[in-house]
C-alpha cells in the first residue's frame, strides 16, 4: 500500500464514488500521483453507482450499454428540467458533448458496465 504521508503525492482523493474515481483516473492520465482513500467495505465501494439505473451520455443510437438514442438536445432539456433552468448553458453543453465517449473511456479504465 502506498505511504499516505508521501511528500511527492500530487492528488489526494477522499472517497470512492463516481466523481472521485473519475477524478483519480483523469489525474493519473495527466501524469499525477494519486491516492484514493475509501472507508467503505468492499461490497459498498463505488458510492451510489450501484443505485443508478442508467448511465447518461449523449449518443446517436443503441449500443451495448444503452437501448436508444439520447441526442444533445434531449439531454439539455432533461438537464434544464432537473435544475429548474438553473444551469450554465455553455458549461452544460460542453459537458454533454464531451460525454459521448464516456462508455468507451470508462471501459478502457476498468469500469465494468452492467448491460441494460
């Protein structure tokens, strides 16, 4: 196990949920040294990931992980609805467009997707 007190550690990620693990993966790809601290028992690691029904990302049609298309405009409309219009459109649309490769990115980084 890495020494948690190392002076050369670049990133310390507290918790092992979706955002934390994506942050750790992205930081490692950027060449940073990363330590993830997770206190959950093995069966509960991954945060609320095990409670999510679907992954949401922009896509043109069905794939191994999704059953139909989810175009940018539909994603945007859904985001507006759940945020009651309180969102930054420029940032949201960038995030929606960049989400298109998340299934492949996740799988390439050890994410085990559950089939629909």
